[in-house]
């Protein structure tokens, strides 16, 4: 398994094998279309999301968003999540209608019912829920209590990170393919255990030029 930013990546599903000894990449061609990751939502969500009471006014919600540096607040009623109020809600339902913010309660403009995702679900589950419900944010709940929030931006950042990992793995695989096809590469010789910039795959082993000549002589 390859660990990165708290994510677990199954290399075998990408056709890559980290074997013993030299730890060479297998001869399987990587098929990125079959590369699968099941990243738990809890590994990418933001903890302690901004919350506000349903009886609060719009200015208080705006102040909470500014304080937290976020674009939304989860609305609680008796400590139970009931909805979500966003910057867009404030702009479209208050400012655009020339309403006085101090006279508007968040319960009047919040989006409800609140669409949430369980903490044990995956990023893939979150993506499907966002697409299905046409939302950009999903509060993450555990036993009906909000423990975090995951956004489209969070998922995109994970996808970008995984794309970078895949690019690196593809390069490793291509380098190995080059060595199998007779092109030289750098590494440790499997025969003399010395570093070399002229390794070539010969009869199942990566050999430097000195060991290749020795084998030819033998």
C-alpha cells in the first residue's frame, strides 16, 4: 500500500506489484481506467464546521462565516442539524431582495431538508450524492451529530493528488518497460549490488554493463 496525505492506495488494483528483493514494478501494463480508490469521507472532510442556531440573524451567520473563513453555516435547532445557510443564500434571498439583514433569521433562508452523509461513507458516495442532489457541500454526521463537512473543492483536491500519484507510478512503470525492452536505466545491479546508470533487464535480472560482460564471457 502507498500512503499519502492520509490516503491508502491499492497498487495491485493498478496492475503494479512491489515485490521482494529489488522491489521492481511488475510487467503488467497499468490500466488507469481500472484504478480504484475508496477514500473514507472522514479522511478528507473538514472537522468542526461552522454552525449557527436557527434563531440567529443573517449578520450573525455572515460574521461566523468570516470568522471561520468558510462559505456556509450548518443551522442547528435544539442542537439538531436542520439546514444549511450559504453565502449564496444571503446574496440571493436577502441582499438581492433589498431586505434588511438584521431583520432576517437564518431559518427563513436556509436550505432544507439538510442533505448529509454518514462518516463511514466514501468520497465516491459523497460525489454521487452531490451530483444526484445538485449540492456542493455535505455535512458529515455520526450518530445524527455533525462532525464535519465535505465540499466539492475537498474532493477535487483529493482527485488532483491522486492524479499526481498516478503520473508518478506511470513514469515508474514506463521506466521499467524501457529496461525490459533493452533500454538502460539507473539503479542497483541485482548481481553485484552496485549502483549503475547502465542497468538492463537480462534473464529476469537488472544487470550493469560489467556483470553483463561477465555473463557473456561465462
